[in-house]
C-alpha cells in the first residue's frame, strides 16, 4: 500500500522539481514582491504602531525593506525595538535567499546562452547569407562575402565545431540535411544560401530542404558532375 501511494508522490515531487528548475527566475520574482510588502508592513507595525516611532512612515518602511533585503544596508533607517530587530534579521535572511536565487538563475541563463553560441547549439537571427559546408571553398566563400558584402550577417552550418572561426561569422553545428539545423541557421529569413559540401547527393538534399523552407531564397550550389548540376537546378538551385 505504501509503495502504491509513494509512486504518485514521487512523480509529483519530480514534476515540481522540473517546474522549479524551469521557472526559477519567475519564482524568485513572485516571492520577492510579497516578501517586500510583508516585511515593510511588519517593520512599520512593530516600529511605529507598537514601538511608537514618529520618524518613520509607510513609504520609508518599504524603502527599508528593499534596502535590507538587498543586503545593501545604508544605515539611514535602523530598527529601534526588539521586534524591529527580529523583523530585520528575518528580512536579511530572506533577502539573501531570494536575491541569491535570482543572481544564480540569471548567471546560469547567460552562461547557458554563451555556451550554446560557442558550441553552435543556438539559433541565429537576422541572417543574410547561410553557408553550408566545411570545405576550403566554403571558407574562401565566407572571406569573399565579408569583402564584397560588408555588414551582411553570415551564418555557417557545420557538422562539427570548427577549430578556427572567421571573425564576424556565427555558426551552428548539426546535420546540414536536417530541417531543424537549417532553421536554426536562419534559413527562413536569409536572402542567399551557398552550398559547398563534397557530396552531390547531400547537396541536392540540402537544396531541396532549403527551398521548401524559403521559397524566395537565392541558392548557389557547387556540383562535382554535369548530372549533379542538372539535379541541383531541378531541386531549386539558382546558380550551379
């Protein structure tokens, strides 16, 4: 019986932990506002209503709560009663917990975004030209694009992370024949696509997928045979 009851509880706890991990920033913000209000009202009550202070109003209590919970502690407003110091202690501990959660969550978010960009796992936006392939022709094409199209944003699609990345070029890592990889590279909003992969069959597959994702895309592809040239044009390549 205990095992039967324990399984739903375990699943509930697991789901709650997942929600907590996903919405940590929202949780911290939703906790912060009520805690500021509660601590401000408590401080005002114990210091003014109970303690009889005349130099403190409600707005000053809110200011004190924010400053204390942020652990700044200017010292311009300090508790003068025993219960005021109790509230101050609670506010400091609660503030440290909430602000630490917020800071670590934001740091984690920015680190995750940076890691995605460095490893090529992210999604590119407002890309003008997408280059697919890791051959020397691709690198030469990128350098030519940078020279002849200054200011254009270039997205590079690779199957694995390159050792050296040209300046001002963003990249994504993944299968170039995969629709999701091309979408992450910004193919839907791009104006040009350059396909310079060594395999003709893979190039045809890439052109077909890219044309399906963006009907207005101008596609330049490299072929290794006359038959591949015909197939690439039929697939949707503008220039072969």
